C-alpha cells in the first residue's frame, strides 16, 4: 500500500544519519530515532524529506501511467474479443 511505501521511504532518513531501522519500525518510532540522533540537523532532514517526497511523487506518477496503459490494453483486448465473437 502507499502508506507502507511512505513508511519504507521514511526509513531512509535514519539510515542517512547512521541508524539501523527495521522496516517493521512504527512511523512514530522512526521519527523519534531521527530527532534523537546526535547527527540530527533539521535542515538536512527537511532536504532529505523533500527528496523522498519528490521520489514518491515520481513513483506514483509512473505507477499511474502503467495502470492507465494496462487499462487501455484491457479495453483493446475486450474490443478485439467482441469483434472476433461476432
């Protein structure tokens, strides 16, 4: 799900700060780890979140394009089948 994707991408932040975070870690705990890190710098975290958000947006657009293409192919296939059956 997209929520899991967001969480998965958020885990990149503590990794950039040198922390090991399990994919099972709850989002609130990830936030606590980030803010509590001795290397935490708010500006760096903001820049990283912007980068991650941009990447998520690109992934979302790519997935929507793939889905749109699959739907168009399905419609074409159905039309071809209907024409063949007539």
